[in-house]
């Protein structure tokens, strides 16, 4: 019975995609590949109920996942891979779109870059004088404040990469695009430092989910 159900579910996915699948059905399908001889529907429902949503399941910690009855380390590892795979896919798909001339270009790039990132993470985009992306580096993992970000390292990196301009970025995993006082103070300090060496800083982008704001506009 389980085998027939799995065949029907897989065939439905191949014919229709996931558009009309309920969240627990999506999870059930994924779990087929780590739980080979058991009904995964009940485990899928349990995970959705425990973490509140499909995205909540993917964002849950490894330790929380394996605490759920029926979820092995193997299964938890697969679940934790999904956001990371999604980000890799999006970034590679958009790899040719490396010219970031507008706030919209920058915002879309960074929203994709932060897919599945559940810790506050500071990035620095390095651009040439034609707005082409030279590199995107991780500056810091953790809350944004001036003591956590070493100005000298930022400037040395930008000069070494021969960047004409830089864009600072960080995320709010809480989903709120409201900059804190530390966010604003750090933005001003970093911009002053780059101004002194003649490197432009047109934006500090705060990303929360699919939304973003430029802190320099605040």
C-alpha cells in the first residue's frame, strides 16, 4: 500500500510540480528518500505541527529535528540541506547577472544570497566602476555593531580587490526590516571610513525574508 502511494505521489509531482501540494505532502515526498519502508505522512504532519510551517521545518536546528520521533540524523541532514541547495541553485542560476546598477538589482541579489541563512550575517559586495560584482565576502556572523566589524580589514580587502565601491549588507532572521540604532551607527562609521580612502559606499542593505531596505536612506 505504501509503495503504491509513493508511486502516485512521485508521478503527481513529475506531472504537476509542487504547486498544488499541501506543505505536509511536500515534506512527505522528501522523506520518502530517507525513510524507505514507513508511512512518512504522520512524520510530516508531526514536523509541520511542531515547527509551524514548511519553512519552519527547514529552518529548525539539527538538534530540534532529531528530537522528533521518527526523524533520524540522516533525515535531519537531508532537511537541513534543502535551504542550502536552494541558495546554491539561485546563486548559480543568476551567476551571469553580476551587474548591480540599481537598488532593485542589489536587493534581488542579496535576497537570494540570504536564502536559508538563519544567523545574522554581514556581507560586503565589491564592485568595479561599471557596477560589476568583483566578489561577495562574509565579514561577520552575529549582530551588527562597530566593534564586531574591523574597519581596517574592510578597507584592506576593498583595496586589494581594487573595488571602486562597496555595498554592506546584513540580514534580520526575525523578518523585520527595521534597522537598529547599532545598524545605523555602524553604517555611518563604515561609510566615513570608505569616504576617507575614496571608495564609494552607495548602500547598506538590510534583508529580511523577501524584503530589503537601504539603511543609508534612513
